[in-house]
């Protein structure tokens, strides 16, 4: 089930998510890679470039950005669904695979020095580390792309009813044309093309240790071609938990004929005695308008798993 198409621009083409559905764009392998995520509670409004336009003091934002770059951490702005006012003491969260979730509070920009320290620490301060409850992000960054707001907010509201206290609307996560997008942390799994009902079911399965692949775009811990292989393994051998498939090796092989670049990805799959190997082909798609805000056509890459076993 998918959301009903949002109205297109008056006299113009359909919005990017509607057009992607009509084209049948494949979302597999499209999760932007990141090792960790730093989430800053910010009620908005959010600028197109949310973090630089957040109004956080540059004297704080510059070292925060530098620490994030060194640790392959992505910074997002977040707020609770329903446009509730932010509390006087706002939350920041650092989350990612192998880390769990580190939580802190900030009243003034200067308080974010704790977040800078957490980004630079090999092992986060246990005083800051709370129980690693899941963090559910729903992109609702309407200024960046209308589809994210129109499609994302109903999904955020539905998930908030199902999982109160775990859900945040967030700024741009990537892949506007696959809106609404949901990211499950600390696992870093991306799901797209959801409706409120499918979002609730998909997230419930994920949290119960059963990754469903119908809406799975990928996982941020791996580059795109490896994501495609991992998704294929989940589809073939699942249902499996989020950490049940681990990439052990990836190497490029010569392309054959007119096919695109080929990569052999080797994986360990929980419950299987032998390694699993996938052959993934990456092909460039014809140029098309990829986001609502795009001024010109762009080219996307599609990943196809030709062999698995």
C-alpha cells in the first residue's frame, strides 16, 4: 500500500515522489552512508540547509561540524511530531550501530560542547549513556522538499501513536523521491515509500527482529552496492534481525558487455554455515527530475543483484 499521490504543481509535473512511483524507481542501495548520527532538537522553522541555517552560534557549530566530519557522523535537526514547542532544556542524541544511543541536554548553544566531546570520545561517557531505546526518524523537511512534509508528517503521527516517545520528525535524510522516509536508529536502516499503516507494521517488525524488505532502501553503515547485497540477503534468507547480515569483503570485477559496473560482495548471514556471495550490477538510469526543488534533471544509479548464494 502507498500513499495517495500528492497534488502536483498547478500546471506542472507531478511531485518527485509521485513521479518516482510512476517510473518504478528502485530504492535499494540509496541510504546515504554514515557511521553515526547526531540529532539536535530544534523546533524550527528549518532552512533549506537545516544545520547551517539553524541559528546555532558558529563558534559552536564549526567545531561540532569538524568533529562530526572526523567521525563520519551526520548531523540532523529533530523535533517531536505535531509541532509541539521545544522544552527549555532541549535534547541531543548521538546514535549509531555499535554505539547505542548517547543522550544529553542543552539550554544554550554553549551546552553543545558535551556533544562535541561525545563525538570525539572513543567510548562515550557512561554518565551520558542512557538505555539504548530505538530512535525513529521521519523526514518531514518540507522546505527542502514538499513530498517530505506532505507524506512524512502523517507517518510521523502514526508512528508516534504506536511508539510514543521514540519518534522524531527530522531534517533532510536523502532520497526525497522515496518519501516518506523512516530511519531506525541505532541500526541505521532506511525505509521509504511508506504509508501510515505500512510504516507502523514495518517498524514493528524491525523492532521485533524481523527486517521486512518491501520498503527497505538500505543501511547507512555500508556503501550503496553493499547495501543492495545485504538487502538481497535479507530478502532471500529472512526474516532476519538488523545485525544478522555482515559484509566481510567487496571487490570490483570487470564489466561484461554493456552491463554496468560489477561488484562481488561476500557476507556472513546468521544461521548459515557458509559465506554468502552476491554479484551486484550498478547501472546509471536515464536523466530525470529527482527532487521537487531540482532545477535540472539528474542521473541516479540502480543496483541489481544478479547472483546470490
